[in-house]
C-alpha cells in the first residue's frame, strides 16, 4: 500500500460494508451502500464513515461485506 490512511491516530487496515440495499435507478438495479465501517490493521473498529468520504481509498484496502 503506497499511501497509509490514518484516522483518529490509527492506521486503516480495511473497510467493511455494513449497511446496503438493492435500489432501482434509471439504468437498472444497483447496490446502494449507506454505511462503511473503518477498521485498523488489527481489525478493530475505528469509526463509521460515509461512502463518499472513503470511496477513493477502497481500491487500496481489503473490503468485506457483512
């Protein structure tokens, strides 16, 4: 990982998608993500984040779906 993201003094290790649903859009059905849990390198909770705040980092870290 070239860029280390730090939140609340802890290094981010992964993201967990916790709240999502199927929604209809003009182009068909899509998964709508509402809430993302940010975890540190030990897998411990840091905070919940809006997708818009972390989306640019999600391709650089592991992401799991709950």
